[in-house]
């Protein structure tokens, strides 16, 4: 009986992971948004957050914060961006607010933060890492936009 329950639980988890992958972000792809994403305003910099698609950790989709302010969610196969005045910011996810990533941002600069699932003994979390622009942009081409609606003024 216990073996059947374990198999049922494993099958349920697998179905959840597959469903999570199938219902990924549906926004426009990064490579299609070149003319839509606004230019960075004077005094600001831009931070892109991105997460590759894949079944590993698909159900884990915590919120992302910059200096304790919610700015988006870590969804597989997606990206979003935030503009902030030049300065240094602390980014974290809602699954582990103690693990922060310092992001120094200069005026006119663009930074890229990879969000990757990681699993420990008790629970999973999303790890944030700065990536070089060339590497990040090459991987972001097919990721779907999961940020707030962009309104060109």
C-alpha cells in the first residue's frame, strides 16, 4: 500500500512539472521586442532578470525583489526588466530573502541577472547570478516577456 502511495505521489509530481512546462509564459519573445522596449531614461540603468526554460524546478516560481520591493516573478522561459537610478541594489527571491545579490548599476548601464533553480535538502530556491551581456543576450532570444505592459509615450 505504501509503495502504491509513493508511486502515485511521484506520478502527481511529474504531471505538475510537465503541466508547468506546458503552461509557460506566452508573452512576446525577447528577439521580437527590439522596437518596443523603451530607451533607458537619463540617470537610470536597467536590470534584466531571465530564466531559461526547462522542467527542472518548473513548479518553483517565487517573486523577485529589489531592495524589498517586488519587481517580478521567476518563471521558466521568461524575462523581465526594471529601470532604476544609478546605485547599488540588493536582489533576492521570496523563497530566500537572506541570499541577496548586490547589483552595482551605473547611469545608462544594463545588467543581466540569471535566475536558476537550486535544490537543497529541505526545499528549493532560485539562485541569482550576474551574467556577462553577450552570454545573457544570446540565451534570452527565445524567452518570453513576463513583465508589466510596456506603454510607449
